[in-house]
C-alpha cells in the first residue's frame, strides 16, 4: 500500500467488485422496475455508499500505508462498535 496511491487503489477495488456483482445480478435485471425515490432515501443511499463504504475503505488503505498490518488488523474488531451507533 505504500507503493500505490490510496485513492486509485480504492477506485480499482470498487471497479472490480462492481463488475463482478453486475455479472452475477444480470438475471435479476429482467424483472426490475425503477421505484419512486424520495430525497430522504436518496440522501441515505448516498451516505451509505460514500460515507459508510468508500470513505472507510480509503481510511483502511491510508492506515495500512502508515502502520504495521498487524496493528491495522485490530480495526476489524472495532468496526462493529463504530458501525452500530452510525446505523
């Protein structure tokens, strides 16, 4: 993680993940109908994607570049304690 840019590493992780999930979900697209989305729900979705996912991946990668991986492994156990109040 010290060798590559954190932002691009996060971008590539999400790109390949979304590609794989898109391929798996192709059969479900046939029956999908676009629902009516309220502004409040749209804000919650945006917060979940940006704040809860992209930002946390970026922070993990940022920390891995500056600390020992054995120290960063502790964060896995702390994530539920942070996620519960946010949820």
